[in-house]
């Protein structure tokens, strides 16, 4: 009997809890749904990593190191010794956590320093930290938009943007994925007081890029604001890692940037909004995930601080992830694979069939390469793929090893000749 069942039984025996029947019902309802998810082949099993996050990892059940091509560790900083050491230093100096939200007694000097450094990195006036970018996205639309306003959202935006928009009272409009004609038509017809265009900078399933320069142009024409989620761009995309606005030559022209500290920027956790000072001050007053959730812990703030120092001093890592990406994309395309997206370290190897994608990923693992197959409903039916993610920390030899394994498996499964 599981510990959980024992607790239920004891509570029942004590006569103080009467929820056993309701819990049985809950287990039955969820159990049936879980069986349905498994039958559909969309159950997400989690592989348990027994090492730090890196290009080479070990997983439970095996001593062997495997090459990791599926983390968002774009700059390879997740186990960087200098960052870990600095995190330890601030952990010792500032303690484990604040036991408070920011506005009660949870703001330390290091939180303010990190906010300033992020603003400096993006060339913005101010920044507000959140526990995650999911929270930053959940907290912004509801705080600033009223029923008089209108928000225009790319149909393939990240789930957290979709949820954030659901919470607000503005008129909600969805435009077709990266379709500027559709966006323009909707902007033209809108009588919103504030008009806010919301888009991912980089769409993580396809590795494709929002047409930001032309979105900015439309925003100017129709007097709208532009919001960009830069989770898959900050720190490594664009010539010096400033993100999609740098890549598309519109530096400083986006009104609001939300991004994460949980991917390229050290991979710990945390998110932020950066932009005009009035916006940031207002969010500190009104944004619910900020007001009602605990402060980022000092050890996590330390990661952000050290990464920002590194990126403000040099864009060498950014250049390395870009050249690694070119190496992978060029060789894979030459070998006959179709790689979706453009110039981005998210390299989806398109396979079409869901079972093929899953078999392909399994075969890669037997060759020591860890990649993940994505299929419906995460991506559209018939568009299953293996999403490869390149890091600055991959060596050229590691990338070539992955390419070699792809070619071998691709030939044996008749994906390429
Ligand atoms: N936005 C995008 C585009 C993402 O890919 C993610 C993470 O998967 C998030 C937001 C949420 O970021 P965080 O992990 O900081 O909550």
C-alpha cells in the first residue's frame, strides 16, 4: 500500500475526513484521462538526469554520458563554474530566500542591481523581475489593458501569452501566424484606445522568427504598441545577443520586452518585463504575479547578475552558438534533411509521421545522442519532428557526432538516401 493510501485510510479511520469517495472518483476520472493520453501516444514521460545540465549528461539507469541536444541552454552557462561560484557567494551572504513578496520586505540591493543590468543590456529604462517569464506574461496584459483597449496576438504565441491575454478585459484578436496582411486588416478596423500587438520573437516549435521590422512599421502606421516575448532570443540571437529586434534591425523600437532567465541566461529561473519606466512602475503596483508571489532567491539573482556581466563584456558566446548553428544546419541540409526555421539554434528536423519521430529519437539515444521527438498536439498533425537545440558549449566534434548519427539513422529509416 502506498504511503498516500495509508494516510487516506488513517484519516478515514479517525473519522475526521470524509473525502475518500471523492478521492476515489478523482482517481478514476484522471486515471481514465491518463489512459487516453497514453493511448494517443502523447504522454510526456520525463527522463531523469543525474548530472548537471550540460552538453554531456548522465540519465538514470545508465552510467554512460550522452550528448544533449534538447536543452534551452543556448549559451552553455547552466553549469558554468564562475556562475555557480558567484551563486554560492550570494547564497552565503544573502541567505536562502526572502520569505516575502517584493513590496512587503522582499527587495534586496541585488534585485535592484539585476533589474538595472537587464535594462542596460536591452537599452531600456527599467525592468521588473518575476519568478518566471510565465508570470511576466500572465501579469502584464491584465494590468495594463482595459475593455477600451485591443490586443492583437499571433495565433502561435506561447501558452503563457495566450493565458495572460485571457486574463485581461481588452478586446482580444488573433492574427494568422506571422501574417502581416491579416494583422494590418485587424489594426485598420480596430477602434481600441490602446492597441497592443503581441508576438513571440522566435517561435520555439519551428525556430522561425517574427517579422518584427514590419510589425514595428505597422505599429507606427496604426499607432499601436509592440510587445515581444524574447525567451528564445535574449542573450544569443542577433549579432550581440540583444534578440529579435537586433536580428531584424529594429533595436530599441519594441515597446515592451518580456524574457526569461531560465534558458540562455544561466538556466536557473526567473523572468522579467523591460521597457518604459512608467510601465515598470505601474506593473509593480498592479501586476498580480509580482504582487502576490515570492521574491526571486539570492542564489538565482546571482546567476542573472553574473550572466549579465558576461554578456555586457563580450558577445563571444553568442557568436559561438551562431557558428555552431550554421555548422549543423548546413551539414544536415546537405545530407538531405529538411530543417525548419531560419538561422536559429532551434533546428527542427522535419519527419512528418509521429511514430517515425519517436522511433528516430530512440535510435539516436542508442547512439548516445539525446534528442526529443515532437508530435501532435504539440505541433500540427503530420508535422512531427525532432527538435535539435544547439548550444555555444557544443564542440564541433560533438556537433559532427550528432550529424553522423542523424545520417546513419536517417538512412536506416529511409528518411534520406
Ligand atoms: N515564453 C516562451 C516563448 C517560452 O518558450 C517559455 C518557456 O518555455 C516561457 C515564455 C516561460 O518562461 P519561464 O520558463 O521563465 O516561465
